[in-house]
C-alpha cells in the first residue's frame, strides 16, 4: 500500500503538469484521494461530492481543506464542516427525471394488467441474493394476494427465477431492465437495495419502497435507507431477515395502500353527497 500510494502521487503529478487544472472534483473512494490531496498541497481549489448518507474515509480526510462539499442528504454535519456543505442530491438520468409514460403503457410494456397492484423488485445489475431468495420462496403469495411482480433478478439468479415463474401470468422476469422509467411508472411498491443512485431515483419517483440494504464494510446502504426511514419515507428490512419477512411486508403494505385508496373513494362519495 505505501508503495502504491507513493506511485499514485507521482502519476498525479504528471497529470497535473500536463493538464494544469484550475479546480479538482472528487467523488470519494481511495482512487480520488491522491488526486485531491495533491491539488490541496498546491493550493488548487478542490470540491468533494459525497453520494451516501455515511461519508467515506477519503472524503472525511479531505474535507478540512476542501473548498466546498456537495452532499446528497441532510445531516452530514457529523462528517464535514457545516460551513462548507451544500445539499445538492445525486444526479439522475433524464429518462427517469422527465418522461410522459402513462401507467397503462408501462404495464403493457411488461405484459401486465391494469387494475392490479404491481411490485417492482430491483437488486442492481447482478441482482440481490437475499431479495431473490425471498421472492422465490414466497412466489405463490403474489398471485394469492392479487399482486403482479416485475422481477429484475440479475444474471446469477435468472435461470432459477424462470423455473419458479413458469405459467405465471402475473410475473414479468428478466435479468436486467434497461428502461427503468417504465418499471418505476408501472410499480406501486418497490423492493430495492439502498445504494446512493437507487435512493436518488426512488426519491424522485416517490414510490413506496422497502429497502434491503447490502452490508458493506462501512454499511453505507443501511445509513442511506435509515435516513429515509427516519423521515417515514420508506421501510427497511435487514439482509439476514429478508427471507422470511420481506414478502409478508410487501403484502401488508399493499393491503394498507388498498384500504387508504378505498377510504379516499368513500370520502369522495361523502363529499359529493353533501354537495347534492
């Protein structure tokens, strides 16, 4: 590690000599550390973007000498100087941020029916083992409770998922979904990991979500999910409890949504009657 760190500083020096930057932006991770640290030693303006709700070690170390620190969420004063913080959020694809797809068109895209609650399960490009295993174990409960499922499995679990979904008209399964704007529009409830980009997209589309954080060394995903749970904006189930608790939680949430929708209809009827 000491040798690689010294080598990286020498490489950065050559890059700076050739490029001569006026400012440097880093987004965290050990690869950004020597670049920003070298810039700071030369008096060049440095900017940091922290995408998670739990700051990484490299960003924490660099923060004191940074010009400005852009963060995705509030409450980051526990990691960075408050005077330098600016809450900017995370970037989201334009196709998700702005589209005109209707729910009917989105459901048709996946071959699903209108008029049924639809669950979207996403676990990243490689899928999420705990989420996939929970869904496969309780796959019949979706049909029993009149739910549809859009299931992004990732390649490792795709063949196994296909076996569980034979002749099930209420389930669309694929290893990867490229047009997420259709998936988000079709969904009434979302099951997801809680990486920074997933959090940003789900906050934008404003869907009820149950997070199953993937536990990494500094547990960024749990911190990301907890930030929304604390605001009553999401639910969270731990990775090791997902097998038994995830699908029942989805069903319970769907029923709660149905009762609320029914109450709105009844309330609207009362208001109409009172106007008559």
